[in-house]
C-alpha cells in the first residue's frame, strides 16, 4: 500500500497546474472514494463544493500530497488523506486527542479537527479551513508566542537514547552532528553535542515549525508532533528568523535567555545552544556568519567547562 501511495503521489505532482481540470477532479474524487472506502457522504456534496488548494503540495510519504477544500452547508473544511498506520497520522491524532486543548490555552490558534473517516487503507481528516487573507499577523509574531510556551514535558518518558537519536538523524539539524568533528577538528565537540542531546529533558514539540506551517495566527500540520530535546522548535525558529533578517544574532541570544529564565532551567540553555549550532549548520550557508561564529565560541567553552564533559 505504501508503494501505491508513493506512485500516486508522483502522478499527483505531475498534475501541477492542471488541478482545476474537471476530469482530474473527477478521477481524484474517485480515488479518494476508493481509498476511504466510500464512507464520504457526509462531506462530499456536489462537485462544485469541492476545490483543490492550489500551490499546496506536500512532500510527505504518509499523505496524499494534494489537498482539497470541501464545503459543507456550515463550514469550509481542509481535507488531508493519510495512509493508515503512518507515523504522521498517529502523531497528528495523538496531538488532537491529548494536547490540542492545552495548546489552545497558550493563545495559539490551531485548526479544529472536525472529522475523521477511517477506512481499510486510508484515513481522511477534515480540519477547519484557515483563510490566509484574513490575517495580517506574520510568522515571527505567531512563532514567538508559540515557542516561548512550548515546553510541555513528560517525566515518565525514557531518556533520549541512541535509537531515538538515530531516528532523529532523519531530521536535517541532527544530521549535522557527526559532521561537527570533521569540520571544526574539535574532537570533543561532536561527542559533547551528542551527550547534551541525550541528557536533555524531552518536551513535546511541533517538529516542523516552518513558515508554511503557520497561517496568520494559526499553527497547522501537527504530523510531526512528538517528544524532542527541549528547544527543538525554538532553535529552529530562531535560526530561520535570523536567516530571514527578522532578528539579529544578539536578539537570538536574548530570546534564549528569555526562554530559559522563564523556565528556570540552566540545562535547557546548553541544549538550546547545541540545537542552535546544528540548525545554523543546516540552514546558514556563510561559514563566517556572525551567529554561527558566536555559537561555536559558546559551545567550545561549554565543552571545556560543562557538566556533560566528555
Ligand atoms: N486548515 C487549513 N486551512 C487552509 N489551508 C491549509 C490548512 N491546512 C493546510 N493548509 C494548506 O495546505 C498546505 C499543506 O498542508 P500540510 O502542511 O498539512 O501538509 P504537508 O504534507 O506537510 O505539506 P507541506 O510539505 O507543504 O508542509 C499548507 O502549507 C497550507 O498552505
Ligand atoms: Mg506542512
């Protein structure tokens, strides 16, 4: 089934710009009907009530990478089709079942999950549709509010193990870890960074907090919601905002101080510096970059004097 999904996604990508074609709409509707077992009468009304979201094309392997707006008598819905047993589906449902309400109390807006249609091979989720034009609020504004509050932890979870780290190697910043030693010739640095991550508290994080997953005040796409080293979203967000020239290098450090002061957690600070370094290595091309240089300096000092000393 996974293979079929992948082939379908390839076909869907080749349909770019043609998605308003009536025939394609018709075939796609049939496809969704087959995948979701035809349990769709509640949502699929007349054809004119269904449209593709132009420009929205995912890259994931767990979802059909084309999305529709479905208009019911009361609401506009965003439809996303997941392969059953996919990790994206599990993570997203876990978020909505157990954490959605809590995150809402932070003042972060999150689209409601309004329908779940589970079938033999696939599950269709229907989210509240968020209208991009409605909001003038930008990524930084929403992101700041989000990352500063995002420190929900679970004390009973196992520590960050090698297995865990291997899984996270799939994510771009963690891939940089083995490269640190090679690049800076600092034997201890890579080992140190590894140790810091492993001894970090694990916190729930969004996991893919990029610009495309923020629409005005809304944070969407909870498919990567999971436990990560503390500051996973924060460090990504700060490096990307710095890269976009929204904040300066010294402001990056200011926000880290603000976060760690509020959470009264000195160990988190060390972990966040490591994560910032890994994100810089991933997303900043300039080797002489100010933030990158400062981080190297800080982390080198930590290697000398840290409790995580190797
Ligand atoms: N609730 C929603 N209301 C309106 N538009 C949405 C909604 N959810 C998602 N979208 C649009 O569809 C796009 C893809 O959705 P989503 O991020 O959930 O999927 P994805 O597979 O992770 O795709 P991507 O790789 O683009 O992030 C989003 O970038 C956004 O433009
Ligand atoms: Mg997304």
